[in-house]
């Protein structure tokens, strides 16, 4: 089974899947971290609360960063045919 002409073994295909997963995970993590830092810079009162009691506020802050600035903003889909 060939995968875009790159390789024909299961190991080659698995390697491509793992590579894509690691890259995608890295990009979304980087975006989420940058968004969190930006939100803290824009909201110094939140930054002060987070610094004063990280055990109390960190989980909520992380959840809000992901909710407000989702690392994946949009997923595009292509339709080849309409099925009924």
C-alpha cells in the first residue's frame, strides 16, 4: 500500500501518522501558550490573581484560554459528492 509515493510499508505509514500528530500537537500547544500569555498581558488583574494563588486559579485559566482562543479555529472539509 503506497502513501503518496513515500513508502509502502506499514512502518512508513505509521511514521507519517506519528509525524503529523506530533507537528499538529506542537503547533496547537504553541498557539495556546502564546494566547495565554497575551491574555495575561491584556488582563494584569488576572495575572496578579494567578500569581498569588496558582493552585486555585490555574486550571480555570487554562480552560478559559482554550475556550476563548481555541488552538484550532476552523476545520475545513471538502465534499467530493453528495450522498443521500
